[in-house]
C-alpha cells in the first residue's frame, strides 16, 4: 500500500517548540476571555461609567493591542521571542491585577492599556514563530497550513473555555475573575521561563531600523494585508450586523449566544478536516479565494431573505446560514493568510511582517466599521446593506498576490 502526500504530511509530528506555542495560544485565550466578556458590564455597573466612556475604554484596549502588534513583532525580530513573550506575560499579569482593584476612570484606563499592550508584545512574537516553524515543518514533509489550523483551533478552544470559567468565577466577584486571569498568565510565565529556548535554531536577530521602509514598499504583502483586512471587516459583522438582524427577527439578542457557540463549535470540530482537504487540493491563493467567496455567500443569504422579513425561528435561519458560511470562510482564510506571510516577508523580519498584518488589517476594520455601521443605519432597502457587505470580500479577491 502506498502513502499519499496527505498521509505523509499527517504523519510528520510537531516539534516540541510547536506544541508549546500552540498550547500557549490556548492558555492565552483562556486567561483573556475569562475576563474580557464581563468587562463592559463591570465598567457600566460597578465602576459607573457612561456608555460612551465604556465604548471608549474598550476601543483603547483594541488600539493598544492590534494597533501596536507591529511594535511587538519588530521587538521579537530584534531580541528574540523569549524576552518579548516573558515581558508581555508580566505586563498582562500586572494589568489584570490592576483592573481587579481599579475603581476610577484613570486606573481603569491604565489597566486596560497595559492589558492591550501586553498582547501587542507576546501575540506577534508567538504568531511569527509559529509561522516560521510551520515552514520548517513543511520542509520536513508536513503541511504548513495544518500547523496554522491547529493554532487557530487552540485559540478558538481557549475563547470557548475562557468565558465559561469567567462566568463561574463571576458568582464571587469581578475582582476574582481578574485575579484568576492573572493567575493563568503566572502559570504561562513560569512555563515559558522554563521551556522556551534561549536561542531557536535558524532564527537570527536583526536591527530595528530599516525594516519598516522595506515593508511599506512591499506591494504584494500590503495587498495581502488589504485582502485580510476585508476578511476581518466581514468577520466583524458578527458583532455589528448580526446582532441587528437577530434583534429584528426575534425581538431580542438572546439567540446570539447560540449562534456564537455554533461558530466556535464549527471551528473546533471542522477546522482541521477543512484545512486538510484544502491543503491537498488548493494553493494558498485559491484557498483564500474560496474562503472569501464563502463569506460573500453568507451575506448574500441574508440579503436574499430580507425582503420577505422573516421573523421568529424562521427568521433565524438566514442568520444561521450566514454564521455557518462566514465560519467556513474563516477556516480557509485565517490560517492561509498567516501561512502566506513567510513567503512575502523580508529575511529575518517575520515578526515585523506578522505584526503588520494585524496592525494594517486592524486599521482597515477600524475605518470600515464606521462606514458599515452608517450603512446599516440608512433607509436603504433592507437587502442593500447586506449586498454591499457581500461585495467587500468578493472584491478583495482582486487584491490577492498572483504569485
């Protein structure tokens, strides 16, 4: 009996470093999502912030994280991932502990900025090394995208378990939730101080200066960033357009929890089979094309159903179809985009490019969300906003690098 290339790829074992980094993503998200889902209510009720101020604080956290990913990536290229990851863990521990005791606006803002900047350090460091190790894994006969898919599954599992842990601890108080989140990162810090190598073979350090200019002239990479930003803008509609559609169909947003759970369950159970199938049949570009088309189809399902104005359980069917197609598209796009970055990055600056992918696409989402939010508030026919949203990922296909 002969082995196919897929069988061989599946038989190649992950290195100890890769297993550590994938488990790191799981632990990061358990600790983070044990706290984040309950922050808004805490700020509004316990701290007494006005609604606009709560939104501002949450926006600051996003900016201090996504917007500064490029900084963490550049630092990991210069100093290696170990000191950057350890420093990020220390800051996250301090931020969570501070947030648990913060009682005024200034203290809350300081804690939230610290929490966000911590992730801006350790996340691009870990993600860039996972991408680099995925290339090494591929050279040994494995599948690059399978490694990134495992990383995605670990993150999604953490995002699923974290809120359950946080909800359990919230029966005590929010401070307990924050201290538990800090405790998880204490364990991560200790584990990485012990297990993360001082020097990773094949990784060389570069100067901080000079990399940004080359990056900004890298048209193929910037094109990938724009396409990935279009995907993230579409994915962000889970939190913008979907709640509005669920509210219209059922009169409340209670069904959102089930739809989010459906998305998480799909990623945890189907990500690896989908990646395995795509890896055996599609190139990186074709995988992203297929994913973006699926996402566009998800918006189209709701657009087609909107003129009939379905309500109740029947009204949730298009929303569920949207979630399923969007999640399937995410399974194709997210691992592939990260797997593509090493092919486009300058030698020795994978951290900078990995961070830039998040920072540039995050800026696109920040600007685009304001536009799409205004679009949803207009008096246009019900299907039009959803058709426009469907066109965004489809149009992004034209931005993808050809080679």
